[in-house]
């Protein structure tokens, strides 16, 4: 299955947010959206949603790869 292609600036912003605020971010999109809204000055709702979506995906991936196989289920 092919994934959606995201612009590089969304990926860059998301990676920076995950690096700096990993402890605050979660696997929940709605929570991440509120956190990102407070941390950044994103101009549009669409851009905020795209950044929050990719950040949530990164957090899910980071939490999945950093935990042991028993913790994943």
C-alpha cells in the first residue's frame, strides 16, 4: 500500500516538534492538535491538522519501535 506524500516542510516541522516535545505529545490526534496549536503559530486549520496528523504518525512509530514486543499489544 502506498502512503500519502506530504510536503517536506510538514515533515520538518513535525520532526522538530517530536525532538523537542516528545514528552508532551501522544498517540492521540486531538490532543496533539491542541498541543501543537499552543507550541506553534500555524496560520490555517488545514496546515495545523496536517502537521498534527504527521506528528501523531511519528509518535505512534516512535512508541512502537521503542517499546518491547510485549508492550505493543
